[in-house]
């Protein structure tokens, strides 16, 4: 078994005696202000050997695998003891990697293992030292030992490096990064002016931003996006834009990155299938108002002995009726029956069907007898699926909001302002049709009443008899004639010194 599964004979899980190097590794990934960061570090007990940031789409496990691989590469041809506080990396190196290699790096379902590229890199890196020991150590302890000090330094260096600009441009760590300025590129004057608007300066033969990023010419966008995409592990559009933005000042490169990803055969073959959206069903509209009702209870603060609201909604017109109740238990069945027999049916007729939840107050034997005698069919909603009772569930919200507003404005309790709230709900236009439930039910606008306030006619400066006579002539029956109007006193002859108004409302 050892000869088949062992990566190398001199791979140990305990420290070597007098090794050439003793290194500590750590990898980390975290979110900060909505942005994901990742990094790794390789340190000695007192010094940071190497620390850098990693692509933002890397997780903590990927960073923990990459760190010991880099430590092994730094110790090529030497003996080394590597300490890590990652149980995942320790388990992969000493256990899982042997089984994965024996199984062809596939899971039990025949799919490639996670982090396959990093596992291959780690497997090759483990062959670089003359002898290697990967040792697990405890993290975040208060002991003052060389191992604790080195591990704490690696942890601090990792978190500090993760927030730095990306120093790892590709998954494969290409030895030569992408440098478009090595080629002859002509940058148009408008583009140079745009760079200068963002305070770009010419330094060391290149245009640089204040944060140190180089300015990427638009002519190099396709080449740069393709290079980072192909060499970086076939990033998606969002990650590819983030990777380039960390290295270059490249405004509006998202369109180019999206086109590169869509034109990549590898990405298109392996992208997740779009979710299959099922066509949502619906209830057929009734032929007339109040043929189909939805009924439910809503909870409210206790006021005047009532703490629940029985709500009934017409599915066609959205007309709402609400009745305060003291409770909504099985004993409330009498209230539900009374509302149906005394209020709804005498005013709107017998409904053809009623929908409700499966509560005991709606599923009682008494209601079944009443509905059976009147020929009303009763349907129950699907449990834990509020969309089945969409109208009444929405009406559980709207009355509460309106009641809160009116109670705050008037200082009254919610049962007292309930009638005006119902009037408001039934006369407001709906968003889809632009018609109110009142208009859909009665086919005309509701009469809201109201008139101009009454005033003392003497304040107008006219004679009271003159106005009274004019109004009586205008409103009398039959209509007044021109002769009767000419019989009125002529104000111009001196009847009054008040100015003649330009308009007169009657």
C-alpha cells in the first residue's frame, strides 16, 4: 500500500532533524467592504520570505494549497520542514492526494476533483526538495515558542498581502506578464486627455495612474482580455474585469471581456445550464364580481377588545371587506359564518367559490354545512405557498399600512378608522387597469362630496339684495328672460361705489 499511494518516501508529517530551511505557510480569503480578497505568505520564524495577493475568486482552501507549493518551490534541492495551521492542506498532502492520484483525480461520481490544477501543482512541487516534512501546528495560541511565532507571522503577512494589488496575474504564474507597451501602439489624443483627466503621469516610459497602475490603451483591450482570460483559468466576465482593473487602468473594458468570455468554446461548454423556469400557473378570473372570494385573518395590536381582522377580497375587482374580531381560533367559526350570512351574501349575492388556508376556523363542520346548503365550493390553499392566496395576502399588508397612517394622524384606535380605510382601499385606482374596485363594481366614479366653503356675501362689497335677486333669477324656474335681467338696477348709475368684479361664481 505504501509503495502505491506514497507521493515520495521522504515525505514526513513530523519535523526533520536539522533541515536546511524551516518555513511557515498560510493562505486566506475574506471579504472587506463588499470586495473579496485572497492571499498567501511563506515566512521563516522572523522574516517574510514571500507574500502576495491572489485572484479574488480564489477561496481559502485554494490559497492554503498554493502556499505550501510555493514553499517547496523555494526550497528546491534542500531539506525543509514546512509548518501550516491548515488541516485541509495537511490532510490533502498526507492522505487525500494519494487517493486522488490512485483514482485518476476523480470523485466518486466521476467528476474532476476540486482545485485540480492546484493539486497537480502541489504534487509536482513536493518533488522539488531533497526531503520535506509538512507539519500541522495549532493556530492562534498564546504559547511563546518558535513555531507559534512563525505561524503568527505567516498569518499576519497573509492578511496584509491579500489587500495589496494583485501580484499574481495568472493561475499558472506565467514568468512573463502581459506588457502591451512592448509593442508599438499609437494612443489617440482624446484617450491621452482622458488619462490625464484622471491624473495620469508619464513616468519611466509609460503612463501611470497615482495608484501605480499602468494605463492600458484601448487598442490593446482585446489582446489583454484574451491573455488574462486564457492564462488565468478562463475567468468569467466579472472576475476578468476585476483582475484587469487591479493591474491596469482600463475604463469600459467590461464589454470586451464579455465578448471574450462568450467567444470562448471552453467557457461555453462548461458554463452552468440556465435554470429552467417553469410557467407559473394561475387561477382563472371569475365571470362576475364576488363570484370568487379569498378570506384570511390578519393580526393587529389589541384595541377595543379586538386584535384580529377578518379580510375578504373579491378576486375580480379587488374589493375588500374587513371585520374586527377578538380572536382567530376555532371558536371564531361563528364570526365567519355571521359575516357571510349577514354582510356579504345580502349585499353582493352568494359567491360561487371561496378560497382560504387550512385553519380550523375555516375548516369547521358548521361552515361546511352552510356552504353545502348554499352551493358554495371551498378550496384550500397549498401549505407554505403564499402565492396561492396572493390577493388576500397582499391585503394583509395594505390595510395595516393605511390603518397605521390614519391612527397616527387622528390619534384614534384602528377599529375606529377602519371604515375610512376601507373606503380608501376600495376607491384607489389599481396599478394594472387604472380603475378602482369601486369603478369595477359599480361602473361609475365614487361620489366624494365636498363643496366650496360658504362666505358672507357682504364681504364682496356688493349689495346683498342685488346678489340675492341675481341668484334667484339664475336658479329659478322657468329661466329668466333678458327683459327681467334688464330690470335689475344699473350699478354704473351710482347704486354702489364698489368695483365690479371680473368673475362671479354661482
